[in-house]
């Protein structure tokens, strides 16, 4: 597997950025100004050589997709991965349970927020969660 450079930098004197929730209209406008970042994970069943995906109902990606979500302003990618994975699976895992394997650019043709026909550009970091577990039980 190719190596991935993993580096975080925090400038001395940095103060945490307070997180806030935007209305759909504000968030839609923000998507036209900034590239958002998502942290995603794919649980891999080593024994059965299979992977688990989540069912998404909202744009930009509907159907079977990765487990994860968007990063909050004051999160490192590892903190975001733990929070998003726990939110979607109810499993509380330490950051070292995940290994970073890829960095992506996603450019979607549409989005959930109005105007939906204007796409969005998202960055993503993909992690693997490797374990041997029964395919009839959730990963844990």
C-alpha cells in the first residue's frame, strides 16, 4: 500500500474557532465560496474480504457510500473521523483504530441545499477500519 503523508500544523497562538450551524441558504452560499472537508471511513472485514457502506438519502451523494461526514472548524481529521464514525455507527473507537489511506477531491454536480443545480467541491480524507468480525453483526 502506498504511503500517505500525514501532517497537521497549528500556528503558535492559535485559538479554537467556535463552530456554528448555518441555515441551508447560508450553507449553500458558503459552498460556492469554500471547499469543505469530509472525513470518511470504510470498515473492512479482513476475514471475509468485504467492506461496509452506509445508505445516504441526501445529495450530493445518494445511495451506498462511505461512513463519515464533514469536519467542524476546530477539529483535526482524526477527531472528525472518530466523531463521524460514532455518530453513524454508535461505536466509540480511538483514533488509532483508523488508518489514513487516501485524500480525495469530490466535485458534485448538485447538492442538497438550494440552488440544488449548482454543484459543490469537497475535499475528503479516507480512512480504513480493519477488523475481523461477523458479517451479520455491526463492526466493533
